[in-house]
C-alpha cells in the first residue's frame, strides 16, 4: 500500500539528529504501514544508507534551495516538514510551501512549537507562527503540530552533565515543563499522512504527552542526578560551547526564561488527546523513555 494513489510521501529531516529525530521516526512508521516514502536528507551518509535499508527513496538537497525542493516534490501528494533549531527556518518554509503549492499537495504536516504566536516569548516561536501562516496561505492542507519540549532535549542536557547534574536556569525545582517524546510527535505526523487520510477539525494540533516539574524530571532520570539552577549568563556561556549555534542558544535562553517566569501553572500545560487520537496509542512517559535509552 502507498499513499494517495501510489505517490510517495515526502519526509524532511529524515536523517535524524539530537532534536527528536521526528523525520526519521516518520519514515520508519510510514514504511511499517507499507507507504512509499521519499526521504529528504542534507548529506548522503550512513544515516541515509539506513533509510534505504528501510525501503525509502533517498533524495539529497538543501531545504532552503527551491531547485532542490522542487525536484524532491515532484509526484508527491503528502509531505512531512520539520526543520532543525538553527538559522533558515523561514527560507526553508517558503521554498517548501511554494513547491507544495505548485505540485498541488493535499496535506503538509509540519512541526511547530506549543506556544507559537506573533507575540511569543522566543524568536523561534515567532518564526514558527510565521511559518504556519505561510503554509496556510499556500493552501496545501497544512496541519501544524505544536509540540512541547522533547524528552530528547532534556536527555541531551543530562548527558552533557555527565549524568550527575541537570544544569538549567529554570528557577525553583517546582517549575513545570510541558514535555513529549519525539517519537510521539512522529507517530501523530505519520497518522495524519497515512491512508485513509484522517479528517482534522483544526489545522492546529497541540501535543503535550506529560507535564512534570523539574524535581520530577530529575527523580525520573534517577542515578543520583541533581538539578543545578545556574544563572542565565552562566548557562548561555556553557550552552555556546555545548551547542555551537547562536540560534539554538538564543531560543533556549528565552524558552527557559519563559518557563522560569511561568512557574507551575499555565493553560497549555495539559496532556493532549491528539497523541492517542492520531498516533494510535497513549503518549509515552519520560520514565519509559529513560528506561528505553538505558536498556
């Protein structure tokens, strides 16, 4: 079986990375359902070879370059769009939306952020809101996955601390975080792209799988992990050496500030039914994720 009359489903971010690897998960999930998949990657390396082993067609290009995107989009009717936390989101969005409109796509599922808005507290969230608008203007059946903080992002910081400390400028341990597994975001994305094509009541799909305080996050990771509330200036210095990308640091710096200021309560802090509704099962927990990563 393949989607929409045999046309491949185009999946970006297919190689995966440290920010949740949603694209790679989507490729696997769609292939398990028997769908033809065209996997868009930036580099033809061992990760691309793994995608071919899954049975995906691999295309190599730059999502910011319209000629690459147009070539990848030919013959496609549905697509999954995600872009890493780095410069270029709006360039890539513009190229992808233009190519999708030209090809007449019936659905584009794109990864956004939970609190995306024109007045959101981080530059990246504001860019995500603009990206949503661009996809809507293109009239390509866009569905926006507004996701919380990925378990994988916390795991990266725990590992950076050697497994002994979680150093973040989040204020008191009672500060609460809306969280989700990258695989659950992918599961929803695959469900929205698969046959039969689900009907959506709103193009905005909120995705939070678990709401935990910082203290609960630390307890869940276990192993003697301790939370260290580092000053924002010190965190920014550490983060630049850790991530090596000013865009990432600027986004996370503002994101942690927002959580610190919000504290323990926010109207968006609730587990959302869409994960089970479109993804086919209840959201995974951080405890399950930690058990899986160490198993």
